[in-house]
């Protein structure tokens, strides 16, 4: 089944980016079009919490799942061995995980609007992560934040001990003692 391949074709890789631009846009549109106006401030707060929560989720998934649990560890090792290869989480699989572990619980414990708002934030965070991760591997960065992210991610790829798991931010690496700076 082509939707579950670990290494993407160029077309599938581009489609993944398009999906993760489209999904947050559609969810935002649905929240604004159909969500109760009185709930907009709460939905905005939940979406921002989802975006912030993504950074912690990214850190834990990268550190403990991608570097610790088979078969994910093996798959992620392939990425470390071939950092320019178009290796990633299959789009159908990641969407399913977001639906099961973000939308459904938030819907059950809140409302459909809470589920949609939390999903918006988390999926937008994942979209940012995808772009930043692509950039650190495939784009040149000459200065500022992009260059810094590229340097810290290179340390992650080449360090013997696990470090610098955050792709978007080093905040959680600093909190949990896994931050390693440039020599």
C-alpha cells in the first residue's frame, strides 16, 4: 500500500506538506464558519495550547519513541543514516494518530469544537515541525534562527549520546537536560 511507505516519493513528500497546510486551514475555516462565536476565545486558547503542547509532544516522541521503541527506532535510524532521503511518517498514519489521540479525546472530554481547536493547534505544530525539519536537512541557512536550528540538529545527528531532540525549539532539551550547544 503506497500510503504506508516509510520513504516517500518526491510527489508523496510534496503531497504530505500540502495535506498539512490544508488540514489546519480547513479546520480553522470550520471553526470560524460553524463554531459558536461565544466560544471563539476559548477555542483560540485551546488551539494555542495545542500548538505549545506540540513542542513537548515532539520532544517526547523523538526522544523516547523514535530513539527507543522498535520498529520506530529502526525507521528513525534510517533517517540518521540517510539524512537527505525523503523518510517520514506516512501521511495517512499521522492523520489517523492525530484523530485518535488528539481529536477524539478532546471531543469526548470537551466538545467537537474543543477537539477541532486542539487538533488545529497540534497539527499546525506538526506542520511547522515538518517544514523546519525539511529546512534543516535540505536548505542552506546563513544566519539567525534557521542556522541555529540547523546546527543544533546536526549535533543531534552526529552525537554519540542522545541530545537536541527538539527540532522547532531547544526549550524542552534545556528543561530535561538534553541540550548540547556548539563546541
